[in-house]
C-alpha cells in the first residue's frame, strides 16, 4: 500500500515518508491510501487518523 499526503491548499500528492519529515502538524495535511500499483484508491482524501486506522485494518486481515 502507498500512503500519500498533501497540504490542504495544494493539488499535488507526495509519497509519505514519515511524521518526522513533515514541516507542519499532521492536521494541516490531507492523506490518502492507494494500492501498491497506485491504480485503486483504498481511502480517499481524509485526515491522518482515519487513514491509519484503515491501514491497520487492512494489514491485520492480510496476515490472518
């Protein structure tokens, strides 16, 4: 899965490399989750907590 982010006022999505790399707080950004080939959006534009919750759910069921 690929996690992407962008500032709320920007248009271009960037690959997420970690919370410590962000210049501003997480609440200033939009996040989304894509499949590995970037063809399907798993979680559309929303906040960090919702994206990470869904990410953990997918990882949990992948390993069952």
